[in-house]
C-alpha cells in the first residue's frame, strides 16, 4: 500500500511540475495587446426619429477613435446642409472635435439629466435621442432645451466627408 501511495504522490509531483513549467513558458512578454488598451465605444450619438409630417430623421454615431456612421432617413437635407440619399454612410471625425462637444456637454450638466423625457399618451411628435460618453437622454416630451448641444452635433455632421456604404440607395 505504501508503494502505491508513493507512486501516486510522485505522479502528482511530476504533473504539478509540468503544469507550472507550462504556465511559465506560456507567458509571452511580446503580447499583441497594447498596454494602454482603450475599448472602442460610442462617444457622441444623435438620433432624430420620424413623425407623420416632414420631421428630419437620421442616426449619427461617432466612436472614440473618430470613426463615424450616419443613417440618413427622410427630410434630413436641411440638417446635413446637402442632399444625401437615404441609407448608410461612414466618415471620420477629428478627436479634437469630439472632445469639444464632450466638454461642452459636461459643462452644461448633460450627465445630470434624467434618462427619459416622454409621455407615451402624446402621439406624432419626434424624439431626439442623444448620447455623450455613455450617458443617453431620450428627449421627446417636456424635456430640457438641448438645442444648443444638438446644433453643435449637427454642425459636426455637416463637416464630415460622408462616403456611401454599399447598401445605400442611389
């Protein structure tokens, strides 16, 4: 019996040594993940929903690396300052421009606002949904006046050189 326990114990020791060696040798100092890894996320977004009339509709998003997307709906010409066919577009925004809008929103108390301003009993009014650095405000009914912020974001939208994505109507 002592011989069996001794053999089992030696097997355990050998397995443990190989496991530790495997762990140590698998560590690689030349990892491909940057030390200051920052996850990609939406920094700024602005969406205007449709109504039964001629309300502009679009969805604009800017990631924290400057990549931007725009989904153009109906009646968005005046907001965009040009005519773009309905569909999806991509472009690039400078990080400096992103930072300006985020700082403006922070100084305006955007992050202190409620998440939702709405009354589902009221029909046919569009919603404006904005996101700044992870904070989203759904502004449809009796919400705060965020028109200055919306104007700054729309001005940024007009500056982008938009390229139609393959699924865009022409």
